[in-house]
């Protein structure tokens, strides 16, 4: 008997696909309700009404709204995102160039956040009620309530302006004074990634910490913990091998919710650090009324979140033996 049946997995895939369709519909409506049009950026003062009409027809803006909607839904499901009117390149090319950079930033932050958070939560849950627990818990809540862009500015001020440890913008050095080798490329990219990752991780770790701390509070009162203590098992072994192992499962649930928040924070931080990823591309497209790029970036980010939540949800269902979803009787 497998933990997850084909019926359950198919149902989850259908729900995820339906979610993407709803997101696409909302995106289509929201983008077209924005004031202005990217066509205005392509008009010159001497253009006639016939030329303007031809330009609008070229971009399909004269078609009935329902035709635009059907074309939009079909094209996006086959990966045809159209042409950027402001950058004069296919939208897909822009996304292909920017996507790996955002994935690197998001992936690094996700790993760091879910390494630090559960470890700190395990420690605080075991020391519940202590002065150290209250101090770190309060500090974590304070960090969690701060806007991501404000933390980014603070990190730049401390680690760049005051200490000069890391660069504060871009992904690589623009005009290097050193020779590019494999080692210098790696170290240069890591140094540029440091501040954005620190900024997002400063918030990302708190969510998993709060969940881990609460579940650790619950499991420390369990009978198997008291039994281990009665047998003389060392305190550290009880905390890690017995209590923390069972307290980790709810953290996976929090990760499903935290994916969207971490990705959202990464997109905001990209603009603070002028990091050339999807977030910076999105802001530039919105400011320039570049509808094709704006739609495509929103769509790709939404698909990323839906896919990652699907994978995390299925993995959690598989790992937690208490969940019976999709199993045959």
C-alpha cells in the first residue's frame, strides 16, 4: 500500500491547475484595469490616427475583450508570452535570463530560513519560559513585523556603508579590477548575494521558529520524553532525537504557507539591491506600462508558488503517517 494513491495525486494536480486558471483570469482583468497603456509609450507626436489604430491592431487591443481573454489564456498555457514593446525582445527571453537569478536568491533564502528557524525554535521550546526564550522570541517577532525593504536598507547601511564587507547592488561586479576565473566568479557572486539573502532570511526564519517553538512546548510534556529522562538519557539527546524529531512535522505545513511570503520578500529585496531578477523586471515593466512583461512575470511567479506548494503538500502528506488522504481502504 503506497502512502499516496494516484487518485489523490490526480486530485491535487487538478486543483493546482484550476488555481492557475483562476489566477490567469484575475491577472487578465487586473492588468487591463490599470490606467494608461504601453501603446502611449510607442506613439510619436507626429503619428496620425490611422497609424495609432494600426499600432493598436498589431497588439490586438481593438479586438473584443472576450477574444483577447481567450487568446491570452491559450497563449499562456503554451508558453507564448508575446513581445515586449518597451525592450523590443520576446518576453520569454527576458524571463529565461532573469528566472535563474530569482531562483538562486529564493532557494538560498528558503534553505537558510528553514535551517535557522527550526533550530532556534527547538532551542527556545526546550527552554520555554526562560529569560533567553522570551528575549529571542520577542526579537524574532520584532523582526517579523518589519517590512522587508526596510531591513534591506538597514543591512546595506551596516554591512556596506559602515563595515564595507559586501557590495550592495547587482549580481556581479560591473567593472572588475581583477581577472575573471572560476574562483573569482564564485566568490564575487556569493559576495553580491550575501546582503539580499541576509535581508530576506532575517524575516523568513521567524515563521518556522514560531511553529517549532510551539510544537516543542507540546512534545516536552509527552510521556516518551519523561520516560527518556527517567532512563537517564542525556538532555541534548532527548531534545534532538526524541522531542525535535516529532516536532518537525508541523514545520512542513508552515513551509507550504511560507513559500509565497519568502518569494514575495525576495521580489521586494531585488528592487532594494538592484538585483537583476524577476522582481526588478516586474517593477520596471509596471512603471513602463509594459503589459506583456507584467502579465508574464506575475504568471510565472504564481505558477512557481503553486508548483512549490503542490510539491511541499504532497511531500508532507507522504512523510506524516497520520494523514490518510488518498489511501485505499
